[in-house]
C-alpha cells in the first residue's frame, strides 16, 4: 500500500472531525446569541445609562458622541438606552406566546392522539379553522377588540401558533400510541393520564422543544411586525419593533441608526433561534 493510500483514511477522519467541530460551533453561537438577548431582556432596563423615554430635541439625530456610543434618535433620546430597554418587551411578549402555545398545543396534540375518534376530529377541525387566519391578521383583529397594547397580540398569536405545535405533537404521539410498551401499560391497568405523562410526553418532548424553539423565532418577528404597525407596544415606550417604525423618518434624513440597529437585533435573534431549531429537528430525524 502506498503512503498516499495509507494517509487517506487519516485525512478523512481529520475532515470528519473538522466537519463535526464546525457543526458544533454553529449551535454554540446561536445559544450564545439567544442567551445574550435574554440577559438584555432581563437586565436591559437596569443597564440603560439614560432614561430611554426622555426626549431632548436639541440632540435629535445627533450621531455618536462621548457617553452616547450610538447617538440619539429623532426625539433626542439615547439610542443605546432605548435598545437595552426595548429588549424587554421585544423578548418578553414572544416568550409568553411561545410558552402558552407550547403548553396548550402539546396538551391538545396528545389528547387528540390518545382519545382519537370524535375528540380528535373536533380538535383537528379547530386547528384547520385557526390555520385559515394568519397570525398577523388575528393580532390586528385582537387589537380591534382589546385595544392597542400587548394583551391583544399576545392572546391572538398564542392562539395562532397552537396548531403548529399540536400537529407535530399529535403525529409523534400517534406513533408512540401504537407501540407495544403503551399497550402493555394499558393492559397493566395504568390510567390514560399516567401513560400520557409518564410515557407519551417524555417521548415527544424533543419534538416539542425543537418546534417550540422555531415558534419563538416566529413569535419575535410577528410581534415586532405588530408593534411596527402601531398595534402592539405603544410609543414612547422602547421596543425594537416600535424603533424600526419610528426610525423610518431618520432613514430619509440620512440617519438610519435607529431602524438599522433595532432591525439588526431582531434579525440576529430570529436567525439564531431558527438555525438552532432546525438543527434540533434535523438531529431528531437522524436519531
């Protein structure tokens, strides 16, 4: 065997290790971005060096200066302070939406798979009805009912995202429902509630986590769109979606920093969440 042939397997192993390490770096970066944004959501208002809602027209559209590294917005408010404070609403509302949709979607999906029959038919029909209305449209309708603010969009988007979770959980639960260990547990006299909590839920949990991660990304972008339209968080409160909207005039005036920085933060967290969620789904399919 030649030296080149002998070295080939080692080269392939090194390439495989390199590919594996790269694949591990991407999720790590995504997790770091998500963790950083959550820290900003928790402590951003405390870290803001200035009042994010206090205007000073003398500094309107002033660029970076000492003590204000990102400059000021159209109202003369410190842009960095508004970004830090705006992380709270930009992340808090999507987090609530995701938790509600994951919990209710998982419960309904498992219930439909377990009981089947008429209950499954009714649940599936309700999902089809919700699917016919885009989440953003439901949020607009909810704003008309509840008024502008966070309540309407949170309720509407939670309802809109429930079917996405429930459909996947139902499909996984149906596969588990037909397996021998579930039948054996029923024959041993275990209650349906016990089987669902002790067996079905743990086995569908990886899919729940992966789809919940993707739902979080959808919730961030959709809630930002609702705030951008003026139906969610209301100015002068700091919120990334509101800042993208209010910064439009600055773009026309040659000062894009407000819309640019807030938009980049939204894009960064959504991309990180989606990449991580897709990787989790892929690993679940491979396993």
